[in-house]
C-alpha cells in the first residue's frame, strides 16, 4: 500500500535507488505471531539491502 | 517581474482547462482559474515578497514552497491577490514541528488542514466568521482553503489515492478556512491568548478530523451547555482518546452568551471540559485501551486507570468563538499527534 509512496519519497530525497523491502498491508490489528512471521520473511532481504553496494545512480 | 514557472499553452475553454489540470493531477475535480502570468505576478506583488523566496520544502515530496509557487496555486484556486499573506503565513505555520506535517500529509486518517484567521484581516479580506462559515457562499473562505489544499497537494506532493493515503478523505480537504467571531465574545480571541496583540492579524492552522455538532437548545445554564460539549468529546475510538494531543471546541455565540452570563471564562471552561470530557475506560475495546496506554506517557504510569483525558493537558483544548445564531457549538477532534500553530501575519490590514 505504501511502497509506491516510499519510492517517490526516496526519489524526492535524492535516493532513487534506495532498496525497499515490503510486507503486506496491514501491519496493525493482526496477531503478534503474524507480525513475527512477516519479520522472518523479510529478514534476509533486509540484511542483503543493508550490506549490498548502492545501485550506480546513487553513487556519489 | 521575472517568474520561473514553466508556461503551458491551454485552450481558453474552461472545460479543456479543467481536463488539462486534472490529467496532470493538479486539481481537486472542480473548475479552476487559469494561473496566467499576469494573475500570478499580481499575487506575488500582493505578498510583499520576491517570487523566488522559499518558505520551506513541504513533505512528502519536499517541493519548494516559493512565493511564486504559492501564488500559482492561489491563482488557480480563485483567490484575490490580497489573500496571499494568509496563505504565506499558513505555510510558515505548518513547518512548526509540533504540527507534525509529515504525519498528517500521508496518513490513512481523515485529516483536513483548518485555517482560522484572527484580527483585522478578517474584515479587510471578507472572511466569514458567522453564519455558515464552514459552508459555501464566501469567496475568501472558499478560495483560501482551496488554495492551501492545492499547495499541500501540488508543492508538497500529497496526491489523493497515491501519496495521500486517507481511507475516507475529509470534506474539508476541498476547502477549510474560517474567521474567529471575535465580536461575539468578551473574551480575548485565540491569537491574543497566545501572546499577540488584538490589533495583529494572525492565522492558526489545525490538523482536524471531521466535526461533531453539539445541539443543546434545552439547557438554561452554562454548565448544562458545557456538559453537552464534554459528552461530545468522549469518543473512545477517536485519535484524541488514543493519542491525546489537542482538541478544538468552537463555541457558538448563543452558547457563549449563556456562559458569559453565568460567569464562565476560557480557563474555567477548559478545566471543566478536561475533567468532564474524559472517556471512561469501560467504553474502550480492551486492545485499543492498551494501545492508548502504550502511546501515552500520562496513562502508562496509572495502574487503576478509570478514565482517559482526550487531550494532553488542560491547555490543549483549543477554544474559540465562531458561527452565527443558534444553540449550537462544535467539537472538532484532531489527528491527535499534532498541535495547532498560531502565527502573526507579517502584513497590516485595516478592518
């Protein structure tokens, strides 16, 4: 729901290639174990995003 | 005057202009006035500021709110040039961190930005403070509020259904601008309570939820009227119950007459409403009460919590007088995580 919004905001702030990892909406009003499951699902992607080099257009 | 904006060639037909504007996401669905070079220049000149002067970058997309860009949106909304100082002051006000502009711009909540104008500017600009002030029929109210929405949408980038993610929207997102009815009360107007002079013109900006009308034509004393207002503040599902913040109470002139007659003044009214407007905890869904307790420092420490105040503290009831005859007042909840901001207009008006 907010992914396109996040991409536009990143672009506006000069980070067009910012890696964005998403989970399904909503994140409120759901059981805690579902929240944990969503977190587990994206853990590797978040780690990859944090450790990979930024895309060329963002360098410098 | 040198203007920097891109020029667009558009047919003179109002329908073609509307289609052109809507295709580019600049409009609100209603016909617009062409922001011609001449019209924009007149707006800039009336602001008393140079066109390139920036008042700040508006989230989400951080467009630069220059005087010229404000003027283009004002022209498109149908403003008269002399309305520009209201818009520039309102733009300045929303950059105050207590307003929480990044939060209110993209939220799923139903938030409109309400502009309240105080002081001589109201008369000089023809801003309605009386009957039907939130409704149709007054150009200044209609077009200033509309221009402010255009500024947030076109400069700030809060596009409905895209970067503006409001679940329901809000009628006030078309336009929301009123004047305080200072003449209907012996009390100091809001801008004077907040440290300005009565002769100053000022703007207050508030991030509001939908309004709740209070109908009390039966009470014969001020306390009865206040009890009706307090009970209208008690909504367990409101942002204010969950997050505190500030709530707006607009007193109608007939209710004010009764309150003045019975010796009430704003500090006593706020104290009464703060205590009587608390939401009993049994009205909350249990999980929502826990959510409130987790977000509010004032509730977290209380073990035997019986009721929840709907604002941060007694001074967080934004109280002023407006409207016409009739035994009505308004309660206007807010985004919760926000406080209103009042700014003096850097411009002199003669009423």
